[in-house]
């Protein structure tokens, strides 16, 4: 029996516990406005593109992805006008999708559906292998914090439910895989999903930190996975490091959180950077696409829109872009159907 097979059962439960702990240590940093230019790095992030760096340990026993998703989540917040809990929940799900898409090759699309039963409603995100992600949360207005600490609450407002992942390799036969939500904190749910459905021992840390105005200050995360053939002592070493790792919020708060994450994951161990790729919030909707959607409606509905409303307006739920169709557009659709 390969030694790596013994890892998931016991050791992973500790890693999942770590994630649980990390996700609950949500710290909303209070901006200090007392000296010089305290937001130097903050402004630098506005300029920069988000990125994902893929790495592998020198021994080949582990691989890790680290992400800066600040602009991705900031864009999502702006487009959907989300309140604190909704921003963090949607942001974490967007990061989870970016991680899952980074795990795929070719022209693959990953849809994540966090199907919770509480007030946030469903959270739906779609990511592709070109670095694009889009998404929305059914209720963008959830804004609940602990009074004493200002900590944004997420899990209780996701609630119980399912973590559904749809993988579309472009063959027209999407593959569905579902695990129960463990805590609704998303990071932990993703770690559980990866371990259960992909049978790969995985540690995940991801979070979104908000500033005092509940705007996105920083967002990002990491995925660490054991590769086949990892030796027991190597696994033990990484496990220990993961357990001793500072909370993801603390790492995200540091000036260069990508480097801090890598340092926390690998310590003094040597590793290789395999790639660095841009990632972004980008919707693929277009007027043509919605024209096709309208074309699927019965002619009588199209006639009604034309005669009574003199047009139609469709808003993309993934990015809130509104497309207007005038009487000529509708007439064209009706003609094509007859
Ligand atoms: Zn759109």
C-alpha cells in the first residue's frame, strides 16, 4: 500500500479543523490614518492585476496555488452592490472557483453552486481556465456583524445545504459532483469537497477582508495538495507547518500577501514556481447571447413585449449589465421564428 493513502483519514481532519479555525478568525482591520501614507500598498493593489501562482515543492510531494483575488472581489462588490456578509460570501466563492479552475486543463468551465438554506440564498460562480470568473449571490444585502468585534458573519447565513461543482470540459456532458456544506464558511467546504470528491488531501485557506467602510481591502487564498508518492515524514512536516500557520486573515493583511502565503506554506523548504497567471472578474455576456435567450421564447410573448412594452430589457445576473432590445430587435426575432 502506498503510504500517501494513509493521509486522508486522520491527518486531513486536522487540516480541515485548521481551515475551520482560520475561517472563523475573520479580522476586519481598522485602517490607521495617523501617519504618512498608510495605504501605500493598498493603492498599489488597485493598479495591479490579480494573479495566481502555481508552485511545487522541490521533492515533488506537494503543490500549492496562491492567489491574489482583491480586484476580482472588488469588482464583484461594485457590480452587485453587496453588503458586508454578502461580499465576503460571494468573494470566498469566487476565490474557490478560481482555485478549482486553476486545477483544470484545456478549455474547461467550473460552476460552483453554494446551495445554502439561509438568508444569503444561493451563491453561483463560473470560472474558466483562462482566468475569468463571474458570479452572484442571490441576496446581496446581508450585512451582519458581531457587535463586539465587528467580525463579518458568513456561515450562519449560508446555512446548511450543498456544495455543488459542475465541471464542463466543453464536450456537452458536464460532470456534477456534490458534497454537503460543512460550515458554510466556503473555504472549509471547498477543502472537504476536494478531499471527498477528488480524493486529494487538500488544505485550503481563503478570505476577503473589508475596510471600515465595508469595501474590499484584500482578498486571496491558497490551496495546498499532497501529490501521489509523498513520503510520510514529508506529509508530517507539511501538516505541522499548516497547523502552525497564522490565520489566513493575518497573512492576507501583510504587505505582500502572496509572498507571505508562500513563506507560510513552504517555510525554508525549496520549491519551484511553475507559472504566474492573471485572473479577473469578467463576464462573458453579450447582447447576442441574450438575443438567443429571447429567441427561445414563444412568438406570442415576443409580440406582447413588442406591442405592450415596445421593447425588452434584460439584466445579466452575473454582472448586472443591462441590455435593451427595441421593437426592431423583437420584430427580427418574431420574423425568424415564423
Ligand atoms: Zn454579464
